[in-house]
């Protein structure tokens, strides 16, 4: 089971939405090719608010990517309020 906070990814990989091209079409095609190698593979959407650890890791990677290229990140880590 692949869990993602991206509804676009989940809906495209499950066939609910078509991929119309654009910047990520190459990665989409690669993902479809790789997914076809599995006998049974599912995709599940998880809201970002329910997946804080994965969200933090992805933002850390994104900020590192920007830092390595000397560019200012367009997005910043959100601080979740204590409950």
C-alpha cells in the first residue's frame, strides 16, 4: 500500500484522473511503469494533517534541495499548533 498526502498522485495512479501532461508527466509515466511490476499495489490518500512525520521529512528534503542550489524556498515548514 502506497500512502500519500497528494490526492493528485493517488487519483492518477488509481485511474480516477487522467494525466494531461505537464512538468511531472515523465515521473508519472515512470511511476506507472514501476507500479505495473507489482502483482498487487494500492494507493491511499492520507490528509497532510494526519501525516506530520512524512510532511516534515518532505519539507526537510525540499529545503535541502533549495539550499544546495542557492535558491530561496517558495514554501516553508509549517509549525503545527500544540493541542
